């Protein structure tokens, strides 16, 4: 084994032979120069994993001569050898890094092993967001290379529409991807779930999404007034008279009469309808098995619907193998005719919640009507209680105000009503 103090003069003077040659530094044990037959010269550091003669020999490539000077390579070699002395394995770590999964590969594994708990539609949407937003932006990065700053940049890119596209994928099939704040927030939430899965599988040590500040949730507190509900009803009647599919109209009416989520009604099955106890026993709602009480109006509507032997769905498709899924185009016509822009089927759920709380029902009872799994879900309706409470305060305080000579009872009530609608 050749040992010489490696200097620029020594390295420049060395030449190649028919096979690799190594020259080891006389001062820093483990620091060497590798000369290949083609003439390239590369600095290396050699050590034993675990120390001692029984340890496995590892060789770590520092860099090529010319890119690094001899002294620069020596300093890097000192760091590598110091890590080895402390029990580390720089060469092994580098090899593991090269073999480490990319974010795309992690997403593929997550799709196979980490989504069993999701409902089919939620799984489909989540994986679509990951594939269409995250993979194009950071799919090639190694798992450990993704930093909070990268996630924040991803969020900005999706928000600004960098991943948006509209691509035809086949006959009557296309992929439409939109950006925006909502899409960015959901995509980062999905990425966080992927990294949580990676941590459970011991593929990652940290979740880069944890420290990322996400936009505040924009809760949709829109609900309909009785006047707007009346316009909605008139629009439904008009469309039905013009020949709209009666299934679509009945589904929309039940959305309003039950406060159920869209597919909880559209995909309703007769075995879930309990006429005797006036309730729905939903087998697979968003929160799992759920019992929803039914009003007399909802029961009457359900009883008026035809039942076909051998068909399980209340609103079956034409072939009866699945449920009717044509409400989307009819809903667009309904909100246009009723002059209710921006109103969605979920708005009817909010309407039920606000009506329940404003009429004096407790949050717990309102949660039962809507099938909420936690009180937090119902808490968005808490502010609705203030209207009846304020009216009660007006009634109680009015005589006191009169007795104090402040103003008449009529003035107090009129002032309260003015504030209420201002």
C-alpha cells in the first residue's frame, strides 16, 4: 500500500495504469486518491463500520480532483472519518439515500396500503388530488428532501393554478384540474396524510406539512331564509311541470326536509327507511352508521314514491344497478330559476341546522337531526341562538326601560327590530 502525503504536486505527477491505483495519505489515515485507467483522479475516504478489524470496510467517494483541491478534499475526508469514528456510516447513508423512495413512489404505496379506511369516493378524490397536484410539483423529490418551505411553495403553486389543466382522455372522458385556495389547502392536507402513513411505515422520520401555516377554513355558513325556501319550492314545482325527472325533484325536496348530505338521500336504500319509527337508519354515512329522525312531511314524501320489487334503491338508475345520479344538471337549473346563485345542496343542510337552533332546539338535538359525530360540528350554528335570545331580552327589558323613563316599549321593540335587519 502506497502512502505519501497528498499534495497538488504529488497528485499532478501520478498517472494511470491498466487497473485502478490507490495512493493513501501518510498523515490522514483513510484519506486517499483513486486513479482509474482512463486517467480520472478521485478522492476517497476509507473506514471500517463499527471500528476494529472485524468491521466491514466502506469506501466513500469525496469528489474528483479538479472540482476539489487536495486541501478541500482533505477537509471533507476529516468529516467523513470523524462520523465513522462516532459510529456512523456515511457510505451506507449515501447508498440508502440513493435507494430512498421518491414522493411519487410513496404516493403509489399509500394508494395501495394506506387508504383502506377511506370511503370509495373520498379515496378516489384524494388520490386524484395527489396525482394531479402533488406528483407534477414534487413527485421526483426524495421523501426526506421535502421541507416545510417546499410544501408552502406547493401550496402557492396550486393556489395560483400552476397545476390546472383540461385534458381529453378518451371518448366522452376528460380530466379537469382546477387550482385555487381550496384546492391548495386540500392537497396539503392530503400530503400530510401521506407523510403520516410514511412515518407509521418507518419510511420517514418527520412530516414536513406539520409546520406549514394553512389558510383559515372558510366555513360555509350560508343558509336560506323562508322566503328563499319558498322560491326554491316554486322552482322545483315549475321544473316538474315542465317534465323534469321526478326522481331529481324528490331528491332535492328530501335534501331540504331532512338536512341529509347529498348522497345520503340520492343513494338511499329502502332497507334504510324505517317508517314505523319515523327515521332513516343510514348504514354508511360520513360518520358511519347513523340514525336520522324524519318529519311527517319527509315520511309522506317517501311513502308517495314507487317501490319496485328487486330494486334496493329508493331512487334507482334506469337499469336499477345503482342510484340515480342526474341531480347535478337539474340543480343548476333550480338555483338559476330561484335566483339563488352560489347555493349548493349542502346549503339545505345548513338551513335545517340554522332553523333548528333558531327555533330553540339545543345544539345536541340539532346534532342528532343532522347526524353529527361531535358537538364541534354543530357549533357553527351556535350564533343562530342569539336572535331568539335577543328578542327575549327585548321583551324582558322593555318594561324596565319604560319604568326608567328612557323610552317607550314600542320604541325599544322597534329599535331592536331595526338592528336585527340592518
